[in-house]
């Protein structure tokens, strides 16, 4: 007998756990499919389990610079990227909502950020590692305002980051949202959305078909556009190259993604003994430069200590382009790959010059792997956006996106809080019907 549910949610990551949890709590029969294994017990917030020896990851190649493809990973188990990330949880700023669909403003999003079920903590300045303390002291000396709550202030500003953690452990959305009413099927890969006459009628999984009245894609900014393309939804040419049956010609699928490219440089500070319960980032500064906005990230431990299998004993400070001009495309072929075009070289160089004025650095800056990809199946008012302002995929009834891929443009803060707030709001839209 074919499995069935009122709603199928694909991907038990940051957003998928929110959507499945909220719908199930309202009495909807939801099946939540996750390609990767079951949830792990909460891990120490200072360890990022995305190294070569870690399991339960979605690995892909990222072309961080023309011709340079490096290995990258996102969460790939129940909890998704919220189970492996840095646990920095900050709201987007009012100006970030400019390109969003009508009705999506800072004010209208406020209740959804407040509804987030994750705990929020900040490390008091006096308890911070040398990296964070030095940044905040340097910011004060440079007359950059230092505030206690970064959600309340515009750049230029510095302060402690808000963290979704408790007692030194990361608290992910699986732990916060998945109650006994949620039917989670881990280890089940969704291959494509099944449709009839431009209506989603369920999904095809590696263990057979599943029928549903609504399908909500939460497979992340890499996984969601790939699923759409394999379901015949995307640029007609790309769909044809994949050998999929064309359903709707939506050229925006997989294209126009935005991220926070980052360079790091060695920080001439002693990190002290490694404490895995100490967050990898305790404080940041947001600087406004003529070239755009950057985030200064003084990491509290060398990546070689925080990420298993990484050979980097050097303490580093990151400089991230928060108003990046680069655009990302998720390629649809067999190997999962993200291609990037455009460059933020001028902005990143200006950011590096600023950080050298603030902190004791040495050596050259090296390019890292950006991990904040958003907007690869974005919501928007124009037909160029694959989804409308209710997360509905244009031209297909009963098919929604509600994860990082739907976020129109990556905000000028880390995207995690915004991804969850979007999932909260779209859950409400789905419940209203
Ligand atoms: C290492 C790392 C550190 C980060 N640090 C921060 C931070 O400190 N602060 C911040 O704001 N942001 C951070 N981010 C970004 C943030 O975590 C993500 O933007 C956010 O978690 C994305 O949520 P999502 O629901 O869109 O996708 P995800 O949480 O990635 O979930 C997608 C899920 O879908 C599953 N899936 C994919 N394809 C299929 C399929 N075909 N069938 C079934 N399941 C499928 C995946 O296995 C995964 O579990 C970080 C990201 C990473 C990777």
C-alpha cells in the first residue's frame, strides 16, 4: 500500500523541523523525510562536526573562485545544518527586507523571530576568550559602538553574538520542535516530486512513492533546487539535460543564490587551552566601509581543534562580505556542485585592512568556504522568482518551499534565525490554507 500523509515535508533541517513540528502540533498528519541518519545527542557548541571524519553530512563541491573547487559540507541528518553550525542566531536588519515580497518587512517578521523555540544565550564579555574580548576592546577604542544585544543595532556596531545553546551544548531545531506527534522517516532520500497536471501529488522516495495533498521542500539551499530540477521544475534546458520530464519553465531555480564569502587571517593571540563548550564565535563587529558591509569574526579556537580532520593549528579571524555581489548557481548534474560568479575582492580587501587596524594579525588572508547560501528557489513578487510570497512554487499547485532556498537574499547577519523565522511564518500560511 502506498504511504500517504496530508503533508510531506522534505528535509529535517533547520526549517523542515519547524514546519513539520508546527503542522503536527496543529493536528495535521505530516511525514518528514530526511535523507540522512537520525538525530544525534546535542553536541558541544565549540565543535563543528563538518570535518572529513564526520558522518551525516551533505557533501558537495564549491567553486569558491574561478577554477578552484573545494569540498564543502552542510548538515545531512535529522537537525540538518542546525545540528552542525556555529549556533550564532541574529535577526536580519530592516534594510535586508528590500528585495523581499510585499508584506515581508522587519516589523512583520518580528513576531516570527520571537516565536523561535531555541534558547538564546550570550557570553558575558568578562568570560570571553581573548579573541572576542580583544575585538570588543578594539571596537571601543575605534569608537565603534559596543552593544549588549546586536539585534537592536545597525552597523557599525560590535557586541556579543546571541547563541542557540544551553550549558555549552548546541540546541538544534530537531531538539526544539520535533515532538512525539511528528512522523520522522530518516534515511529516506526523496528523489523527486510526483505531479499530475501541474499539481503535486506526493514524492518519489528511494523506498517507493508517497502520496500527499501538499509537499513542502525544506532540503536546504543546495538540496531544494536540485529536487525541483529533477522534478522537471526549472530552466527548460537544465531540466532536459538532466533527462527529467519538463513541467514548468522556471529559470530562477538554482540560480541567483547569495552568500557571505569569507577570508580568514592568522590572529596573533594565544587561544589558551581548548574548551569544546566555548562557542567558536563569541563576539562580532559589523563595519560599514565604502565598498559595503563586512562582519569581523574572531574565532575562539583554531579550526584544527574545532573541526575533526582539519589540519590548521592557527587561530584565525574571519572577514565576511555581508553585502556580497557574488551570485551562486547550484548545478543540476550527478555530482553536487555550487558554481559562483562575480567577486567581492575589493570589499574583502578593505575588510582585511580594517581588521589589521583593530586586531594583532599576521600573514596573508586566505579564502574560506561560504556556508550561508540562500535564495536558490527564492520567493519574490516578479515571475523571475520561482516562488511567490506564500512560498508556493509558481505554476505547480500544492508545492511549497520554506527553507533557506526561499529566503530572497541572504541578510547582512548570519541566516539561521531568518531561515527559522521564515519557516515559522510559512507554517502559519500553510495552516491558514
Ligand atoms: C558548518 C556551518 C556553520 C554555520 N554557522 C552558522 C551560524 O553560526 N549562524 C548562522 O546564522 N548560520 C550558520 N550557518 C548557516 C545555517 O545553518 C543555514 O543557513 C541553515 O541551517 C539552513 O537551513 P535549511 O533548513 O535551509 O537547510 P538544512 O538545515 O541544511 O537542512 C536541509 C536538510 O535536508 C536534507 N535533504 C537534502 N536533500 C534531501 C532529499 N533529497 N531527501 C531528503 N532529505 C534531504 C539534508 O540532509 C538536511 O538535513 C552555518 C552552516 C553550516 C553548514
